[in-house]
């Protein structure tokens, strides 16, 4: 991406992607939502690929394993976008 997105926009896009992928209301996805509580490992892998496409970043398998909550994913995306 040419210019980093505002943090609130990143979080909104992450929440929307999760809700769409899992077929759940956005209101059910909070920063403290744990991936292992809202989806299985295949869904999580698909979400990580969606985040890569959506934000034009790369998420290694090792990093994906460490992302346990929605806020972890948002912070990782924010940091990765600022570094690129």
C-alpha cells in the first residue's frame, strides 16, 4: 500500500473480514475475541490469507500462530504496514 491506513480503519477491515469469513455478525467480533474460540484452524489460516490480500502484507506461519486475538492481528497488521 502506498500509505498506511488509520488504525481504526485497519481494525474495522479486520472485523469485517472475520465476520464475512465466519458468517457471524460484526458485533460478535471484539478486540478480545480469541481465534480459537470463534473459528477452527482452517478458518484462521484462510483469515490470515485474507488479511495478506486485503492489506498487501505477508504473515509467516510462525507469526500467524502467535496471533491469538483479534487485537493481536490488528497490531501485527499495523506494525507490518508501517514497516513496509
